C-alpha cells in the first residue's frame, strides 16, 4: 500500500496544492461579463432572425457551463500529463486543418473554410491549432532547454544547435500558418505566428533575431499596405477600407463605421446595459467580432476600460504564474496561453476601434463561438493547474 502511494505521488495524475485565487477570480469575472454582454448584444439580432431573443445566449451559456466543468477537472490534473499529448495534439491539429479545407463550408460562408459542421454545431480547427502550438513548443523547448541556452559549447557549435532548433520551430509554424492562411483566416495566421515567436523568445533564443524579425515585419506591413493586391481577394477591400475611410461606406466599411458610431454614442458612462441602439441591426452580427462596440455603447468608456484592465490583469497574473512555475514546461505553457488571450483581445479591440484593418478576430470570453469559448476555458484550467505548483501564495 505504501509503495503504491509513493508511486502515485511520483507519477500522480492529480495536481496537489492550492490554486491561484486572483487568476481564478479574473477568469470567472470575464466569463460572467461575457455572458451578460452576449445576451445584451445578441438579443435583437436573435429575435429578428430566430424569433428567440435568447438564441445565441442559450448556446453560449451551455458551452460556458460545459467549459466550467472541464476547467474544474483540468485544474485538478497535473499539467505534466499534457506532455504525453504534445505530439498527438499537434498531429491531430494538422489533420483537422487539412480536413477543414476539404469539407464544404457552412451555408453563407462559402469563401471561408474555417469551420467543420457537426450537425447543428460548427467546429473551428484553428482554435485547436493555437493550443497545439503552445503545448508542443512548451514540451519540446522544455526537453531541449539546456541545448538552446547552453554556453558550454563553442560559439560555432552553439550557433548551429540554436539555428537547428529555431529552424524546426519555424518549420512547424510555417506549416500551421500556411494551412490556417488557406482558410482565408489572415488574423488567425498572424496570431498563431505571434504565439510561436513569443514562445521562442521566452525559451531563450537570441533577442537580436527577434529584432530582425520585428524589422522584417514592419517592412512587410508597409509593403502590404501599399500593395493590397498581394493579399487574398477577400482581404484586399479590408485593407483599402482601412486606408481610405470613405471607401465603400455601404459595403465593406459598413460594420466598422457602425462600430465607431456605437463607441462614440457610449460616451463616458454609456447608455445603460441593454439600451444599445446600434445593435438593432446596424452593427452586423454584434454578438461576434464587434461585440466590443456594444460594450462601449452600453457601458461607456468606464465599462470598456474595466474590461481592458481585466484582460491586462489576466495576462499579468498568468505571466506571474509562469515565472514562478517549478519547471520550464509549466512556465512556457502558462505564459503562452495568457499571451494568446491578451494578444487576441488587443487585436480585436484594435479592429473594432478602426486602429487595425477589419480582419475578423473574436474577443476572448465575449464573442459568440462554442469551440472558442470551450477551448479558452479549458486553457484557463491548464493555467490554474500550473498555479498549483508555482511558488505564488495561494489557497
């Protein structure tokens, strides 16, 4: 009996120790606010198209409820168990990204091969791909952390070793990004690439390479802005409409213009929860990528700022958990996950406020989408699991 208990402690499936309460409170707050704003933003649209004001809310709430159960279970599992699934999850994500290009897209989305229909539900493989990259990179970088950061080798050998590992990570990123790009999902492509690059930086690769990457990225953006024709056909008008604010106001700029009007209408304190006028079929599909504009209109600058601060706190606390994690795997896992959430939120807010071109990226915890919400809450469970063995004070 004692031997079995000792073995269980060494190879335990369940995580021991208390969890990080501040991170948990932030997550629950974001989920709760997300559901409230989902109901408010989608009620008119739901009633008009489905004769049911709760249509989107009920579906989102169901996924949130399932997600909370999953989060509770995952947070009790020792995150080291995930090491066994790093390669399988990456392979499955590749298979799903190929499959989504082969199956017919859902009705109304013929130009975008982003979803696989599962009866009344749709599944978005790129959501799995984000986590697959984080998990695989964290596992592989943890295994080869000494080689990546070794100073014992001669300079030439060290450079060759680091170059080989970086080439491998860039190859995986290139394959993943190419498949996501083929879905006509430019924002997803950029997000996954940024996650991979950030993890490589956190793993200890030379910062000079990243400075070169930033310079190359700036040059690429300048080239794309001045030559939109090099982008996919569906993305070209979005760049043109971002550069020229008068471009096709009743077409491609309609959603962005209405979102800006909604933000301006909210003022400092907002028009009140549920009182948005722009959600009355002015902002197209307000429950999706442009839900932040309804948040600004109903809750005003104060409410919007509170939500931005919440996302900032989530990233800060997640990075703190990662920094205090007991190993590099847990550290990269936690920081990669919260970096994904923070960057995605920043990109979404940038799009809605017309700071960035309209690329179709969701706001974590708020935008409608069962796959996205479920994966997001699952990932929060992983971070909570990491927090159980971190050196932070917890309950």
